[in-house]
C-alpha cells in the first residue's frame, strides 16, 4: 500500500472531489479577474454517471457489449459534471484565461465553445458561451 499510494495521489489529482467542484467557481472567477474578463453565467448541470463499460468503449473506440449494465456504485467509473458558462472580455484575455486553466492539475474539458464579437463595441469585446466538463471519481465525489 505504501508503495502504490504515491502513484495513486499523483494520478488522482486529475479528478475533482465534491468540495473542489464548489471551489471551481472561485477558481474560474479568480482566473477571469486576472485577465480582465467578466463571468456573467456559471451554472452546474446534471451530474452524469459513466459506467466502466462506457469508459472502456470510449478508450478503445469499440461499442460496449450489449446487455443490461449492472446498477450500483461498483459499476461506475467516474462522474462528469457539465458547467455552462458565459464570459465577456477581450480575446487575448480569454486565451490567457484558458491557458491558466490548462496549467492546473485538474481534468477539465471544453466541450462546447462559441465566441462572438460584440457588435457595436469599439474595444473589440467578445462574448463566449460554452460548456466545460469536469470529472469526479466515484469514491471521492459521493
């Protein structure tokens, strides 16, 4: 156990715990402020359970075998938590914001992102709407 524990800690830092999900809002706000951006919307959506069979099929690119999946925590691989957001600012600030997020130790995916130039704004402001997804491990999330 002592030999394996450092490896577990190293790899588990990629995933979020329940407390860290709540802290994510603070982190996003802090990174946005550092880059002169304004977050006008941040909304956590329904948590999705990903079974071990689904995770394996995603990793291998093969369809999961037929049959009913067993219910219960033992069959879950991880949770995905989608978060909708809206950010206003300038493009360079937004790129710097995403760079800061990419340097963090936590797994975070931008699933959807629409960047629009704010019409009539002479400063070149943009508005970004999108969805990012964070991942939580079963034992550490619930």
